[in-house]
C-alpha cells in the first residue's frame, strides 16, 4: 500500500518512530523540488532514516511513474509532501490517490487553525476541497494513534 502525507517538516521523529512502523513502509519518498535538487540536504536528512528503509527524494513530476513501479511490485511506501499545493500538483500530474493524511501545517497570522496541528491558508483550503471533490479522503492526524478527524469547512 502507498500512504500519502502532507507535513511541512517532511522527515522528522514522528515519521521515523510512528508512521514508518504503522504503515510498514519499506520505502520513503520525499516529493519536494528543493530537496530533490540538493544532495547535501538529502544526506543530512537521511541521517535520521533507518538503513532498512529505501529513501528517495524526487521532483513532483517524477512521482507518478515511481509510485506506479512501487504499486506493480506491491511495495509499501510512505510519500511525503511539504505543502497541500505540492500534493495537488502531483495529483494533477497523474498521481491518483484515495486518501491523504494531513499531518502538520503550522499556524501563521493569515491562516485558520482547524485543529491542534493544522492551520490552513486560503490556498491550502482550496487544495483540500479540490481533493474532496475528487474523492480523496482527508485524514487529519499527527500520529497514527490519534483518532482520525474529519473536518467541516
């Protein structure tokens, strides 16, 4: 199974200690234009990832074919996006998914706090509504042990 998560922090303790074991992912994919082009930041980021987990940093346009390969092989993978906009762009480029975990989007003055770990800008809200309009279930959880929250707009 392929899991999708939006979390501005990308790889961090909750991913390593909670989400990787929960999803049983043997592959971790960071879909981020900045990290995909920065080998030094990739190396630093990978210091936290267990060696048993195959990790990749890819540009959004590369994601649909990579996930297609993983799906054919029935690999378990966790795909991370830093923003709602990145997840939407990948979806529009052909990466179709049915569920997306919204893990962390930090508060800023122009954002609306909708739960403890998620604050949405107008653009974030538009992207998430787009997903709902395309039958993508949104799962608002910081860690797997949390009760999934459904948000009303």
